[in-house]
């Protein structure tokens, strides 16, 4: 507002890197996206597309959150497109994971979705990894799946449900998966641990 463009870029850069920080909430992410939109409209484009995509990748956990993020970009259609395209790519990854679950390929789903989840910190993808790991636990013991599912749940616990902005129904299922993981995977993790 005061036209201190250089200082604005430096300040927002410090906040934007919080896209990979557990302290960032969805509400703060929306504030950052709104600021990025204003900066883009003033022809400040450096890194704005990267920061926008990073935040969208983390918080595109539902159609509602994706639409809300896109609606914040009122002045810059380019950033709106980034949010929408990112949401579509996250949806495709989630669909892939759910198809693996439907096909009973729990091991593959747990490992693949953890990889996607660690890359994006997207709660929806991490929740699917938890789901797959919990289901796999009832069928077999596999060190890699044990660690993948435990890591997915650890990320969800670390980032917190509020920060991950999970829909209520999904949050309840994740808590259930987490309980299953803790109950079923504690012993295997110890059992498979490498001797020191």
C-alpha cells in the first residue's frame, strides 16, 4: 500500500518459505496468497509463481480449500491458474492413491503416497498413506511399509490437524488410522530395527 516494493518482497519471502513449516496455518497461507496476488498485479513477479504453487500443493486438500485459494487471486489470472492446476495435480495423485487402495495394492499405495506427501506436506495425500498402511498392517508385516505409514502419521501429528486444514470426516479417519498404526506398528518397528 505504501509502495515499498523492495521491502514487501523481502518480507513476503520470509513468510513464503513457511510453506514447509509446521507453524503455517491455512488462514495465514490464505493471507500470503492474497498478498502475492496484489504484488503480481503491481508487476512484481519474482518467485511469486513458485510460492503460490508451494502453498497450493500443501493446502489443496479439498475442493473447498482449493476454490477458496483460487478465489483469493482476484487480480492475477496467472496465479489463479497456478492454484487451479496445482489442485488438479493433487487430485490426480489422490485419485491414483485411492485406486491403489481399491485394487488392494496397500503396500504400493503407502509407499507412493508417503513420497507425494513428504514432497508436498499435503494432508490428503498423507491421510491416504496412513489408510494404506493401516490396511496393510492387517495382512502382513513389512519394514518399509511400517516406516512409511508411521512417517505419514508422524507428519500429520507434527503439522497438526488445524495447520493441515483437514475436512472433519477425513480428520476422524486419520485419527483412526493413526491409532491402528501405533498399535500394530510399534512392535514391528522395534523388531526390524537394525542392531546398533
